[in-house]
C-alpha cells in the first residue's frame, strides 16, 4: 500500500487545493456567477472556489494512489509555477486598479428637494390639523384609527 503521508504527497494535496480554489473563483468571476447579487455575489464566488478546491483535494488524495512518485513531484512543480503566475497576475491587476482609482472622478450626485405645496394634513373625520407621521413607505394613521 502506498503511503499517503509522504511530504511530496502532502504538498500535492495542498497545491492542488490551493490552485483549484483560485481557479474556481476565476471561473465564477468569468462566467458572472456573482453579478447582480449585491453583497451575496462575493459569497457566491467564494463558494465556487471552496467547492472546486475541496473537489480537487479529494481527487488528489485518490490520484496519489495511482500515480508514481516522480509524476507527483512533476505535478507539484507545475502547480507551483501556475500558482506563482496566478499570484503575479493578481498583484499586477491589483496595482493597476489602484493607480486608476486615484484618477477617477467622483460620481455626480443628484439633489432632491422636499415636497412643498398642496399636502393636506387634516384628519378626514375631525377636520383637525395633524403633522405628518411615519417615515418611508409606512404612514400609520394614529389619529384616525384607534388600533394599528
């Protein structure tokens, strides 16, 4: 039986998990899996990475049994080079986005004016004037009805 806890095998598990974690996040970003979801978009992209990373870890554990030792070492070298290229690409992309964000123009804001004019705050039942109550979309009728 082949030993699963050799240093090259453990490195293979870690490198494959790490590589496919980032690969899953890149695939999710390319396909637009997190677009239009607001704050949940980041969690969706992260979920793609975690699922692909776990699948790669499990498959690497099973594949170590059938691969020869020199193939595992070769795959470790290939995965290390790919991870280095991914890291260099993301660092370059981060630095170029930082340079561009300093030159960006602040977004134009639109001011809204308060409602003035023909707003009637008189009660329909008693005819008395009451100031407006409630915020947003809900305006409870405290003075016209006894219960909410």
